[in-house]
C-alpha cells in the first residue's frame, strides 16, 4: 500500500508538469499580433454591450369612421375609428400597451382587436388592428364663436415604453368619405408622430430627468358653415338694431312710440343673448357673439340717449311745442341716426373679422 501511494504522488506530479508545459507552449507560441487582436475583440464586445439599443419602430395608421357627437358643454366628442400597428420585435405588443392621453370616459371606451393575437406578415413584421369607440376630450377655444374653428383630436402614447424604447412612425391616415358632422364642415386630417416630454418622472427614482414618450397625434380640423352661423346668430341682432334705428324716421312729436320701439329692441337683444348662451359652456371670456351683443346694447342705449336729447329740443314746457325746436330735433335725429348706424356697422364688421378669413 505504501508503494502505491508513492507511485500515485509521482504520477500526479508528472501530469501537472505536462499540463503546465502545454499551457506555456501555447502562450509562448502566440504572436504579439494575436494578442493585440484578442484585446481588440474583447474591447469591441465590451463597447457593444455598453452602447444603447435603438428603439423599436412601430408604424401606425388611423382610419376615422365617424364622429358621432360633439358636446361643447363638456368639451368632448364621441369618435369611431380603426387603428393599426406594424412592428418587428416579437417581445412587445404596442397594440396592447397603447393608451389615450385625452380620454374623457375610459370606462366607456370600447376596443375590439382585429385578431386574437398579432399576425405575422410575409415580410416578417407583426400586424394588429383595433376598432375603437369612445369619448375623447379637448378644451375648445370659443373666442370666435359662432365662426370658431375646432379640432377633433386623438392623442396616443405607449403606456409601458418610453421614447428610448419605442418610436411611433406614421403610416397612413384617412377619413370615411361619407362622414357627416351636423353643424360643422371638416378638412383633411393629419397624423403626426413626435416626442413629448412629461414634466415629471412619475415618482421613479431610477429616472434622472423628466420622462419622454413617443406621441401620436391625430387632428381633424372642423368649422361651422359661416352662412348658417350668420343667419342663426347674427341676423336677429342686426334686425333688432335696424328696427331700433327706425325711430329716427318718426316725427319728434311721437315721443312714446319712439321710446317704446327703442326699449323693445333693447329687450329683444337681451332675450337673444340669454337664448344663445344656453348652447355654450361656462367660460371666463367674451366670445365674438357676446361682443356683437354688447355692440347692440350700446347702440340701443345711445338711441335712447339721442331720443332724450331730441325730446328736450322739441319741448319748451311740458305741454308746449316750439316749431323751431321741432326742426332742430329733426336735424338732430338725422345726424344721430347716420352717425350711430355708421359706428354700429364699423364695429360689427371689425368684430366679425374671423368670418371673412375663410373667403
């Protein structure tokens, strides 16, 4: 047993010595060029591992089927549209992770997938489409109402991947040729992809700066028919003003009739404004239509003031009339009527500038 133990030790030493000589021979046989090439390969591999990966590109297209309603009071609108996605990375599904930035009623939004799972296309890309019906919101600017221009807008972002991981690319955008918007006309839609920087890190301490996401924005410009807007909203004001100005054609002696016409015209404009305001939401600024009502109020008040002065020129005492005063009152009425009407027309045309921009 003792002889076998010594032999085993000697055998182990011989094996270790042979292994050391073989490794030394390989190292000594390597040339400096080989060593340099090996170092370069290691450095290239390390640099490739450290370099950021390019974001996944997702092609997106939208087909607007219908705009079912537009609610000025709530600043929202019901849309019915199709959206499709094409991408190459099998590890993601942008059709499932999309979300609306301007959703109004998320609980009422219906999304139906076109396929149970994304379809593989002949070019190797993945494809999925959705049919979406829901309410979206956008604060509507009513400064130029009833000649205002609005935008039916849809804003989409990915809920899980930021701009460094996923980028939207516009594919196609189109609208149903039979689309009708009661009370509105629409122009060609646009679809734009851009990066949007949120002014927050959403509480993620791993993020050193504000989060940036790729954003898809669909815009459908809409406007009201100007002729209909004029006939329904502005023509009644003009008619009330014209009736009020007729008082200057009546004889100064018809004091009661002249004042009654002017006051009734003023009350008519008040009633018109109360009626039209029911169609608008509560806003903190004056619309174009409000400005036209104010101009109408000023005109009627100025007419009442002119009638008061005319009546003073006509009467010396309560029951006595001065013929010279009558002539002065008639001359004053003519001058007042022309000046007030001219000022009213000029102010009205200036206020209605947005109506003429279309022409």
